[in-house]
C-alpha cells in the first residue's frame, strides 16, 4: 500500500456510496459521481479487502494473474 495512490480506491468507493445515498436526486452542483468496480489483485488480502472496498479480490502474484487475464481477453476477441 503506497500512498497517496493507495487512497484512490477509497475515494472511488466513497463516490459510489454517495451516489446510492442521493439516488435520483444526483449530487449537489459541481460534484460528479462515477460507478466503479474495484478489482484488487494481490498476493495477500489488504485493508482494502478487509474493509470491503474492493469489488473483487483475486489472490495471487500480480504478474501471473494479469498475464492470465490478458490471455483470456485475447481468447474472447478471437
């Protein structure tokens, strides 16, 4: 967890919670809301996992996992 970058998932998640709270009313003027899916790839769970900030947790070495994801995407593209 390297800051300040490590705070970005929490910021994104808080915006999503904010959107749920305001519903159809939308956020106050000047604020934007984004729908986010946070995928955490790591060898071990982190505070993001424990706090349920991540939408998905994929456990493993990042280099191995990402290369497998890329291979699957390439298969789907044909």
